[in-house]
C-alpha cells in the first residue's frame, strides 16, 4: 500500500472511531402496558394522519388530554428506567443505591424549585436572563452549582480552630 | 344515569386511568448499534451460563465484557432520560438549561457521595442500612445532616 493510501485509510479509521454511528435510543414498545400502548397508538394515528408535517395546533389542543397522557407515560417510564437500571449498571450495593435514589429525587425537587422561581419571574426579567445566558454562551455549557455546607461541619471546624 | 351507576362508572374510569404496571421497562434492542448488540448478546450468554450465581473467578475472567456492557447501558439510559424528559415536559430553553445544570450536578454530587461512602467501615454501613429501614417516626438518627452526603459516619 502506498504512503498516501495508508494515510487515507488511517484517517478514515480514525474518523470512524471518533465519530461512531449514532443510533437513537428508544423505549421497547412491547414493554409498555396494554392501556399505554393503546393510548400511544391513538396518538400515533393522529401524527401519521398529518405526516410528514406536525399535526396543526388546533388538533393538538382538541386532543390535549390524549397528548398530555402520552407525554406523561414517556416521562414516567424514562424515569423508571433510569432509577431502576442505573444503580445496577453502576454495580451499587444497597447503601449506594439508596443514596442514588435520594440524590436523584433531590435533583428533581431542586429543579422543580428553579422552574417555580422562573415561572414567578416577570416576562422581561426572564427574557433578560435568557439573553444574558445566551450572550455568555452558557446555554451550551455547564458549571457546578455552589453548594451550602452542613452547619454541623462548620461548627466542628470552628471549634477545632478555637 | 342513576347515582349508583354513575358512581360505578366513575370508579371504573378511575381504575383505568391508574398507571398500569408492566413487567418492567426496556430499551428497544434495535436501537443499539451492531457492535453494542454483540456485546449485549455476549453478556446475555454469560448471564445464562452463570444463572445459578456468578463466582468471583467468573466475574474476573469476564470483567471486560461486563464493564463494557454496563457502560453501554449507562450511556444509553442517560441519553434516553436526557432526550425524553425535557421534551415530555415541553421545556423551553431556559428551563432546559436549569434542567441540565441540576441533572449533571446530581451526578457529580452522587459520585462524590459514593466516594465518601466507600470509606465507611462495614459496621458503619450495616448500622446505617439498619437505621434507614426503621420507620421514619421512630428513626431519629437519619436527621443527622452530616450523613446526607456520606461524608462522615461516627457510629
């Protein structure tokens, strides 16, 4: 093999390694319960009727109950999968699994609290916050949230210092 | 419709609206890539072979395939969660930003906690496990804030 051919082959392989074929992760439809499948089938019928476009807003509003229940099923099942599978896949023992669940549900509560605060914000302030985050490029980046330390720790440290 | 029939109908409908249990939720096997499917199939095969109980030797001998399989599952379940929840809850960009911040914060905090828990003695672990199984009203030990992140345990 010539040098340029070898280089091309190496580059192609490197590309394949760094950029593997991405496939979408889907929930196994058969693992849903019968009533859930029936509901999702009805939603799918509506989606198919207007495909490839999305169903019009008035149709979604007309079937809002069906739509919301479908979304609830997906959210609940994805959460169930996450909470059940993660501790086992991370080889957690009983205690670690207990902490996992505690931290997970705390994350949900923390996030719901921030949603509540965002909803209470006046529209202009919310817009300003969004623009600021966007201008700073923070929408695509993450950072560590400051965390309060337990009072008991602080007290112990103060006692040790004195 | 008579009152009793109406009540019966409401009860029936309420029953139907309850979250129906299934045998457990699974990821669609076809959503894994071919190399991932091969790893998973190999793992199923090993699981079948050792269905009466994994020995330490068997785990060590097959550790690479077990770790790889777990990595695939962790990555996929995480991906599914991050894809599904913001869409199901119809989050806008700001809400999604806070969702991501809180979610990755949860992972970081839990990993830190796991590291701390790993330092506990077996006795401390057993005592703590016994405590968390006690009904909340009779359990006063779990009110200890320090243990919330597994940082200390001075049993």
